[in-house]
């Protein structure tokens, strides 16, 4: 039992090699005293299973949990609470392996046993609700996930388990985002942030993650000043934790650069990109924002240099027909349109339509195809070729309408440009 406790101690502190070593020592003693098929050997397999889970050894993990389940069922029966814990473990590993149907069976059985034995408001049901919600969330079954999170939240409130409340509220915020219910999402994230900051402290990783969610949601709601304030707080905290010249801090600069870009503060965004470069070097994600800022500021020579540098970095790992190039084909086309090199603008718009369909989802493929038509259309507009402009913009609008719906903001740019294809100023 001492070896078992030491193993668990190291497991909780992420020292998995040490943990596995002590679980093995415990197994040797229990095996010699109790026999390989004794139910208490299930504890060892359960502990080892979670070590394998944390070290990404899927097959070893599944095998260990299966052995634990067999021993518990044999020794304690299929409807016991300890067997329910084995079902939870099996459900978790199957979820990890994306074997969702089987995972649902095990996790639901665990939930049902605990509900029958402990009552529908027992605190142990909260963790079941969280993982069942996550399972459905991963499959895109958002309404079902929402049901589980709401049950988990109710249980956590009744048991005054504030951190479990925070978990369920956070997940509900995520669901609201998926439904574009931004105000509801913000309310949930604000509650989560208050709980985690008070209990865990502002420097805890979960609190910091929640702060980033607050910033993202405020951006979506157009609460620009509040979003900037939240992100500045985020950056200050990670500077306090890691110092200015640390990669974690640099990612904070990068997040803020994106926000500054989105709200049109291009110079401030470039300043944050420069800060990020100090530890991240020629990072392609930072280059993406930097090149866009230079484009907006009409620094065309620097913009082109950033684009070319980006593509050189990407060329080490991707071919020119890969999805990684798509955004930069758009950029190149816009760059050459801005500099009135219309033939090259058309060339890159065409390249965008050649991106391999197998490299992306159907939705993204049609989005890039729509963008290709749009780029051709606005280039033809600049060339005063109204007939070709009309043809391409209408094709782009058709593609975009399939994805976003015709009367959406995403289709507005096509409709706006189509106004300029009319030969009659009055019609336009």
C-alpha cells in the first residue's frame, strides 16, 4: 500500500516514469500475496492506465483499463460503484481514441450506476456530466452537450463545488460561441473568471485561459475597449510570470497584435510583432500579421518581403498546392492589384483555385473558390472589364451563398462590387 501511495503521489505530480515504477513494485507484492486475479489488482491496472493515458500510450492504456474492468466486474459485480469507476476510465480512453459510440456506452453506464447508488444530486455525477458533455461536443452534438453541462452545473451548485461550476460554465460558454450567442457566452466566461481568479489566483493557467476567452468574445461582440483591456491584463500577467523575453510572453504579444490588426491599429500591431520576433524568431504566424499590417499601411516593399519570407519558411514542409499557401495567394493577388500588376493579380487568384481539394474540408474548399472568383472580379473591375467582372463576382457570390447564406455579411462584399459592374452610373 505504501508503494501504491508513492506511485499515486508521482502520478499527481506528472512524474510518470517514477509512478509506473512504483505501481509495478506494488503489483509484484500484491500478485505474490493475493494472486493475479484478485480484485485489488484492478487498482494497479487503473493507476497504470492513467499513467499510460497521460503519456499518450493508447493501446497500453486501453489494455490496462480493460483488465481493471474485468477484475472489478468479477470481484465486485457490474453495478458496483468501484466498477463504475472502471467504466469511466474505459469511456475516457475510448473518447481519446475517437471511438465515440463505445465511449458513450461506458460513460453513460458509469453515470447511471452513480445516479442510482448515490442520488441524482451527488457531487460525483458532476465529472460524469462534464466528460459526457465533452464527448458530445467533440462530435458536434452541441444541444446534447449543453444538456449534460447544465445538469453538471446544477449538481455543482447544489454541492457548492465552485471549481466544478466553473468547468461547466466554461463549457456552456463554448457551446454559446458555437451558436453565435456571444452575449450569453460572455456572461458565462465572466462567471468562470471570477471563480477561478478568486480560488486559483490570476496567475493560474485556467484563469489565464479564461481571460483569453473573455477577450475573444468581447472582440466578437464589438466591445473593442473592453477587449483591449482584457488582453492588456493577459499580457501583463504572462510578463509577470515568464518575463518579457520568453516564448510564452511572445505569444501574448502575438494575440494582442491580432486584436490591434482587427481594430485597425496597424502600427501598434507591428510593434507587438517586433516584440514577438525577439524570442519566436521568423515565426510564420507572426509574419502573417506583420505582412497584413504592412499591406494596410501601404508599405508594399516590406509587405512583399514578409510574404516571400513566409513562403520560403513554408516551402520546407509544404508543396505549393498545400492549404498553407492559400492565404498568401490571396495576399499576393491583392498586393499585385494594389500595385496595378493586373496579370499577376489574376495569376495568384487562379493559383488559389488550384489548392488541392483533399487538403481541406468541403466548406473551406468552397470558401477559397469563392475568394478566387472575388479576386478575379475586383481585378477586372480595376481593368474596366465590366463583363468579366460581373461573371466572376456572380460565380463568387454563388459559392459564398452556399456556405454563408446570401443575406450575410460574408456575401456583402460580392453584392457591393456587383453594383460597380453596371455600365449605367444610375443603376450603379
